[in-house]
C-alpha cells in the first residue's frame, strides 16, 4: 500500500520560490519530445468509453503559468488522490490486465492519473497542460504518471511519490505522453533511453 504525507505550506513556498528564482534553468527543464507514438491500449479503450475525454485540446498550447496558487493546488490534489484511492491492480478489480477508469475507492496508477487530471481541470488548469505519461520504473515495470507542463518546466504527479517533482528529478525512464494538442493522441519522449512499451503494467 502506498503511504503519503502532506507537504507543509512553508515547504511548498520554498520549493516554488526556488523554481521562480531559478529562472532559465527551471524554464529549460522540459521533456524532449519526438513524433507520434502508439496510444496505450488501455487509454484507447478508455477513449472509446469516454470520447469527450480524448478530443482536441488546443491548436497551439502554451505551458501554464506556475503561480504559488497553482503549486499549492498541485500539492493538494496529489495528496488528496494518493490518500483516498486504495491501490488495486486491474486484474484484481476487473479480471483483465488493462482497464483505465476513474477510481471508485480502488484503482491502479492510470486511475490515479485520470482522477488527478480531472480534478486539476475542474480547478481551471487547461487540459493541454495535463498529460498522461508512460514511464518505466527502475525495476523495469511500466507505470503511469501525470505531467503538468508549466512555464517553469514539466512537473510530475505520482501515486508512488508524495512530492511533486520536476520530471528530471525522478528515477523513471520516460517513454511517451499525450499530445498537448489532442488528448487522444500520443507523442514520444527522448530522454536518452528510447524504449517503447504498448501498455502499462498494473502491479501497483
């Protein structure tokens, strides 16, 4: 079971202040992306059930401004979802390897991501800046996290990590993520370890 803890508001302010004063360094902390990538099968099936969640988001999306208010919201949503969803695999819940859905008390990594994305959109963050992302863990397992594309770089909301971190501060190998222009399309990520996966392992 994943345990989480709340980050004190003073710590939030300190991290954000460091980002804001980091200027050019923070602004360059953006994932290097490539061309079109295959859509994970679980997301494809989710889009068939929820077509409104997988439509065009923006023609020319710009990163959202990382204000202190937004940073606090990212922390709040990450903590709230991590603390309220009980981890279960798709096999345990549905009897199949891949089933992406909004969590109803229970869920696995993609379900955490979908719920965080939904809550952040309700809070006013544009869908084009909330990108479901497929990574590989150090142990080789597939995993899903939420990337928030900001003017201070790309930040990660993760059910395995209580902190909101810059993508480069995590131990993952980044493979692909949603296109900021279309929620039903995916693009590759080039982080020096180009490996492709077709689905996300649901063991968390």
